[in-house]
C-alpha cells in the first residue's frame, strides 16, 4: 500500500468515526424530540447529512486511489 493510499485510508477511518458520532447525536436529538425535551433536530440532521457525504467522498477517494 502506497503512502497516499495509507493516508486516504486513515482519512476514511476518521470520516467513519465522525459519521458514527453524528448518527449517535441524531438519535439523541430524535429521542429528545419524542420525549418533548429541548433539542435541535434540524441541526443534528444537517450534521449527519454532511458527515455522511464526507464519508462517501473519503471512501470513493480511497477506492479510486492507485
């Protein structure tokens, strides 16, 4: 594995961790909304959406690296 591929793999792992954290945050916001507590569901949804697309880009970059 080349240094570039190793770097892209590291970025993919980091993006995966960010996506997992964003999804957990979204689930927490949904729980709060279901129970009538203060939350920012729109913001949590946006953060998860951005994290997902960054994860897709990181995966594509690693997959297409030569």
